[in-house]
C-alpha cells in the first residue's frame, strides 16, 4: 500500500540501519538458497547492502549512495524494499522532524529448518523453484539421522559435572528471569491478524473433541488463521478439521495431516460448505444499493459487490471456476494463498480482482504475473472496497480507450513515435469480453451462491 511518506523517499533522504544481532551463518544460507528465489536478486542485494551499512562505523547514509551501490533506480529500490518488508526481513520507520530520516531495522531470517517447516514459506518457494528443486533443497537442509545402533552412549550427565546450591539459585533467580525475558527471538513470521478468531471458543470446542488445549501454539494459530482467511472456515469448522488430525492417545495434532485435510476439503467446498446468501432486502442494504445506483453503478455491479463480500477468496474462486465449467489448479491455490497472506487488499477486493480476470478478461485460469501486478497496483492506489475496485477498472478501461483513439489520430502524423500510455501496466493486458458471456457467468455465479436457499 502506498503511504504519504513514500513521496519523501528520495535519493537525498538520510537513513540509518539497525539489527539486533549479527547475521548467523544459518541465516545467510537461508537468504541465499531459500529466500532469494522468492524475493528476487535486487531485494537480496539490498539486504546485504544494508547489512554492510549496519556493520560499518558510520551512523547515517543517504539513499543515493545505496542506489549507486545497487545500480538501480528509486522505483526498483522501493519494490525491493517492499519485498523485504512483506516477507518479514525488514522493518521501516520514518520521521519528519527535525529532518526527514528513515530507520531500517534488519530482521534475522528463519533458519533453513524453520523456513521449510513453515507452511506458507514452503508454498512460496515451491511455486518459484518447482517441485524437483524444492525436494533437493529439503534434502540439503533436512537434519541428518545419525546412526548409533552399534555404539553404547557413555556421555557424561550434566548433574555429575555442574552443581549449584538452592540458596545461590534463589539469590540470582530474579536477575536470570529478567534477562531471559528481555532476550526474545526475532519475529520473522509473516503477520496474520489472529484476532479474527475467537480463541476461547475454539479452545473450549477443541477440548470437547479430545484435543489437548496446549496444542494451540502460535504456529498452529498462525495456520488456523490462514485457513480462516483463505477458505472462510469458522471456529466450529476448524475444530472439526483438527479433530480429523488429532491423536486420541495424547491429544496432539499432526500439522501436516491437518494441512492435507484442509486443502483436500477445499476442493469439495461447493458440496460440503453451505454458502451464506447475502441479505439483499435489509433496510441498510437497500439504502446502500440506492446510493450506489445513484453513483452510476449497475444492478449487475451491485450483485457482484454483494457476492464478493459474502465469500472467502478460495470459496469465491471455486464457485467462479465451477460456473465457467473449470476447476481450481494447484498453482492457483498457491497464488491465492500468497495473495491473501501478503497483500493488504481486503478479501472482497481480492474477489473482485478474481472476477475481473476470469470473467471480464475471460481468462481460463489466473496468470501469476498479471495477478500480482494488478494486486500491487490496486494496493498502491488504496483500493479498499469492492465498489472502488469496480470504479477503478472502469476508469482504466476508459483511459485506455481514450489513449487508443489518440494514437489513431497521431498515427496520421508520424509512424516513428510511439506514445507511452500513462496507465498501469496491467491495463495493457485488457481484452474485450463478450457481454453476453459475462452476463451468463454472473447469472450462473448467483445461482451457485443461492443454490442452498433454493433461490432462482
């Protein structure tokens, strides 16, 4: 998302770099082998340049020196910076008084083992490098199983070497506890809003399903929040999914089995998950509808807005592909997971983006590069509501048409000068859709949404 401070992010602006701890050798291996395919070469170079600045004795720098060292422009720098921020490797701070100044705080990368254990990171990596390379990397960083069958362990025990008295322990306990609380591990996990779920309710429901409440660790909460955001699963549904992956012997949850169950059930989301039909007739919705119609929106736009707000992105995508007679591919699952996790766009706006690509542009499946390009453009232009997304698309189409007409006029004067359109890059991929086909798909979508209620 584009913020006002970015206007002041210019080559002459001053910055300083901080990092809590030196970069470990494991962190460096993770950056080069695991993070780099995802973030790109410019972002990786930016991380190491900032790390070098941190290790130097100089306290402040200007961005021009950094741009010269990277051999990139300010626009490419902003893209690289956002890639580091989005994946949890960089935090950026800004102040205007007494001077414009930026503070870059480098975060420690996940260790290779923690990276590959992280569900979302693994998804991002396998999409970039492919399954064969992903398996190769997994073998490279997998902990080795040390065979000791023919040996007898004779290791000296801790207590036989190190001793301390209870009196000494009590005398130093407060100091030790205060220090251990201050030293926290760097938080490089991707941020998810865990407040979306009622954890007290979920814990109570889990206990009734013989799930050990202690299993609700931060890692599991992160996964459950992602499943809620992606597929729209509520607390009851998430508990039922966990119950299928729990060991009745000790109440522990197999995280890998849970992930497989969640994604397997997502394929049957149409038949297994009831859709909440939007309330088209409430007083509040009628007033909202009349306001939008007065602003130039059509009835078809209105129904599209309601549908986008009623469903989670994965459920919306499954319904949309089914209405076209298709299905959701694994690449589309990974792409949408990445989009929901990293993009600041609300889920309703993401749904409008899906509708724009698959219905307006009549794509057979989501193109990765174009989808991310549009999502970045909408984020930077602060498209936060479905109606704003629809207006933005309409505005872009009109500007493209106007530019096309202008090119026709100019072509009679010269054939050597190509006019550059002042439009987002993704608008150049605009194709003219068949209005009849588009209306047919919209009608089929509403029939799928309302099927559970018997509405026509």
